[in-house]
C-alpha cells in the first residue's frame, strides 16, 4: 500500500488498484472518502490519486455520480443538442454514438471512463477500417458530450482532452480540365440532365444547393440565380433547409448559354407537368423527377452522372462534388481573384478557398512572375 497526502493505493489483483482519498468531514462530522478502482499500471493509479488530491486541495473536486455514459448521452442529446442543431446533424450524432461509442463504453459509469479507454476505442475503430476523418468526427461529438458533463459537475475532467487523434490525410480532389468539362457537358447535351450538370459546373454550387433550387430563385432579367436553400434528405423524408451560414446565401451570375439551357429545361418541365396533370407534385423545383418529386442525389450519381462519365471517357473516380472543384479550379486557373471565387462557392472566408485550392496557385505564381518580369525588364518597343 502506498500513502500520500491522505490518499492510498492498494493492489486488488493483476493490474487492479484501489485508490482511496480522504475528502474531509461531512456536515455531521463523519469522515468522507472517495474510493475508485483503477484498471492499469500502478503508475496509472498514482496519476489518478495525484489528480484527485490536486482537485480536492483546490476545492474543485466533483463527487462522481452513478450515471452511465449511455444515460448521460441520452440526456445531452435530448436536452441540449436537439435544440441547438438541425435534425440532420442530430441524426448524424446519434448514428456515430450508436455505432461506435455506446457498444464499447456506453455501459460504463461516466466517472469511470478514462482517457486510456477512449484511446483504445479510437485505435480499435482505426483497426476496423474507419477513416481518420470519421474517428475525428466521432471524437468531436463525444468530446462535446463529456464537456457538458464537466459543466454539469457530473465528472471532474474530460477524458477526451488527453487522447491522441489519428492523422487525417486529406483525400486528393479531382477537377476536370477545360477539355474534359466540355466533353462531359457534350455527353450530357442529349439527356434530360444537361441543365443540372451545367449549372453545377458553372456555379460551383453544392449538389444539395442545386437540388433545392426553385424557379423563383432564377432572375431571368439579371441573368443570375440565388442560393437560398438546400435539399436535405434523411431516410425517405426530405425538406428544404436554409443555408447554415450567411456566406452560403449568395447570388451567382450565369453565362447567357446557361440561361438558355435553363429556359429550354423549364419549357420541357412544363410540358411534363401539364401532361401529368394533378398527379404532378409541384414544388417549384428547378430539378425534379418526372412526377415533380425532389431528386435523390444517390440516384442522380448512379443513374446519370456515372454513365455520362463513362460515355465521355472520364475517370470513374470523379465524384459529383468534384464539379464544384472543377468550377473553382477553372476560375482560379484563368486568373480570377480568389475572393471572387470564394464568394461564388459560398465559402466562409477566402482563406478556406486558398487552403482548399492551393494546388492551383503554383502555376498562377509563375504567370504572375512572368508578367512582372515583362513589366519591369522587357525592353520598350519603339
């Protein structure tokens, strides 16, 4: 047994240690103790003892409550998160916790969840093949939940503060070259999908923003569209949501050719709507199914986008979202100011745009150097 400053460590089997700390007398003068079983090395037990003693002496000690992690997560999700985030975000939180956290740590008492256990959880998830990005997202959700537990004085500290996260390797984006973009749109020209894919390429809109576009968002006189909402699907349900940030609400000028494409698309949609009569579900959507229902992004990808990639002879790994990257890359390569590109994409700041598309800047720097050299050192013509 080891004793230090009114605390003791007693072995209770292999890699098990009982930590006992004197907390002082209660209101009736009875001596109070905190007992906690540490699973690990004696060094782990000593670290826990030192931490409790430091908190006791600083008068910040919180007596652990008999609340399981599952119980706390339920309370946190229902009383805090539900009123703070969108339903889709709440669903993603629940999915991450149900799939990755609760099966391993959910039954543990909140105060017994250690940084070592959380670290082992992340390591196991990595071994299962989860991406570092998913693990980092899971960590962010769990960290916030346990941060609330500290605020509510259910635990003294957040074990997530002391874990190491896997290094995230940013997946390389793919952007179409001007020739590839022209080839792709040429392949789409004889299909009902031309308007959607042309709008995605020339505006850099997110797929959900394009699928949530309504005809009232098109300004035919000014030749532009306004991004005011996005189509969000969760299971079989769908809804139109306002953009999360103010910068996502934006007006985007369109080339005359795209305005003509949209006009032809609207004419064809009107014909279909009149042919179906009352059976047509009129939601004023620019891009809709044959009976007016919102389009499913997954179906768009597999029924239209991927076949058109094959038809145009383009790599199969290109994603629908890469049309957004294509717009940004083509504009930057043409020397368009990053601030203008940032506003077109609806980025929160130009810094995000520069960080995301820094791969396009070396060529721009070379061109800028050449222009500067011509300006300063080229012999003047007579």
